[in-house]
C-alpha cells in the first residue's frame, strides 16, 4: 500500500485531499497533487518528509481528474521538482481545448437557462475556487501534461504495475488506477467513503450521470474485494459495496425528482433543486454558494438522465429550460429501476 499524505485544501468541509506516494527510496510517483496554494503544497511536502519520502525523489505526478484540489498543486510541484505530469486524457483535452474559464462560463450560462436568478449566479461566481485559481490551470497547461487513458500501464516504484481504467462521471475524463496483483484501486473521487461525489451537467446534451452509473457498475464488478484508496477520507475494505450504495443513492434521487415533477406543471431545474432534500441543515437554504452550484449541477444531471430514460421531456419556455413528466409516475419508477439493473 502506498503512503497516504493529506494535503490541506480551503474547500468547504473537506479540509484535505489524499495524495498517494509510491516510492522505492530513489524514485517516487505521486497520485494527485493538492491545490495551487502555499499551505496546500507545504502540508504535502511536510507530510512526505514525515513518512520518510524525500520530495526531491518525485519524478512523476499522476492526476486522476482535473478538479482544482487534485490537479492545480502540480503547477507548483512540477516546476519546483522537475517532475513529469500525467493527466486523464478526457480531462486534459477539455483543459486544453476549452480552458477552465470558458468551461465555467458555459456552466453558468446553462444554470441561467435552468432558471437560476442573477443574484445566485453572482454569488456562485464570487466564491468559486475554479475562478480564483484560473491562472494555476494555465500554468498546468504550460507544463505539457502527458495524457493517460484506458489500458495504459503505470509502473509505481516499489509497487509494480497499475492499470488505468476510465471512469467518467465525476469529471468527463476521470480515471482510476488498479493493481490486480495487490488487489487495490486508487479511486480519485469516483467512490468516496463518507460523501457522495457530485456529478454535474455542464453540457445539455451530455449524460454524466449515466456515465457515472456505468463507472460505478464497472468498479463494483472489476474490483470486488479490493482495497479502495479514495481521494478524500479513509481507505475502504469493500469498495464494491460502497459503489452499489452510491448507485442506490442516485436511483433514489431520480425517484425523488420524479415525485417533485409530479407535483408541478413543468419546472426549471432551479425550482426542482429548491425542493430536493439536500443533506444539510436547512436544505437548499442551508447550502453555501459553492454548495448551490454543485446542487444545481446535480439536479440538471438527474433531469438529463431522466430525459435519456424517456421519463421526462425538456421544453424551452420564454428562454428558460423546463422539465415535465413524459410518463406516469408508476411507469417512471419501472424505467428507473430497469436502468438500475442495467448499471449493476
């Protein structure tokens, strides 16, 4: 098992991100990198020294996905240590082709179409960590990261080969790293032990939740009985059980949204999100700005999944997207249950 070092991050209740260090003493590979922050990088370097890893031995940083807390610390580390950076192919393409500022602008544009009031959008823009570290994403792009994709093999010093599996959903190009010999899987944020990884819709014709459900099914099938090493929180002895639990959560959320739409004669995603039973004190009203951004993206991803399943239909009314049931609630329940069986 690699060393696990917690790097500080200034994001909500998370507090830290797990960085995994594989080393044979002379050479080290890190999986994920923390955030573009002096304190984040400092806590990571201090943690490496605490477990006996010399930061100067770091030759490569492998990043599971492009989110700010996993990727942007590499902008500092690679420059300082001369390390090579490798990033999930799908996320790298998005980073280079679209760029984080444009990606976020499109996301806000979609939220506006989804009925989000201007004052909520302004609040989200003001508090988004992605906007505050846009320069760091540019610095990462300048490093010329090497792409990683399905079937690639990474040799981890002192630990043998790890296989790359593409597990999209949490991000378009998310990857996990599997050692069949050691029966362990580095999960990034695909499966987390204590929280539900968010799955947001950023393009109206994509289906990230459908992709995520397939990724969970794959992990449950291909890594059953493996030790799960997540991006946040403690290792999981039964990663397959947790993957199935997360799938059930999303099925229940789909059913909840069907119920909400059954009580409304067509609704925007913002109207639906306000009625969802978010697991924070005060529900929607208790969410901070970043939480509202994630909740709206989650709601849209579930509405889009229901649209793909034929449960709801999307309308554009006076410049806003609205959703309404396309079948009766009993048929909706059957279609959702069938999709659950298909995804494991």
